[in-house]
C-alpha cells in the first residue's frame, strides 16, 4: 500500500512540474509592435512632403520658362 501511495505522490509532483514548465515556453510577444507603425507614418509624411516640394519646384521652373518665352516674344 505504501508503494502505491508513494507512486501516486511522485506522479503528482511530476505532473505539477510538467504543467509549470509548459506555461512559459510560449513567447509573450505582441501581435503588432507599435514602433514600426509610427515609423511608417513618419515615412509617409516625409514622402508626401518630398512630393510637395518636387511639385512646387516643377511649377516654379514652368513659371520661369513661361516668363522667358513671354520676354522673348516682346
């Protein structure tokens, strides 16, 4: 009887250790990190800003060319 009781107690300890070791094995990482989203938003703003500057530069060049043509016709 004491052997059966000792086996049952040992089995409970082994089950307890196994159950505790399995829980931390899964990594606790967030599904979507917050920093890359902010970086992407900043990059999108920078792209939009660069496009605005390029469009303004093209418009300025076109205006200068039109002024030169107008002066040449006079």
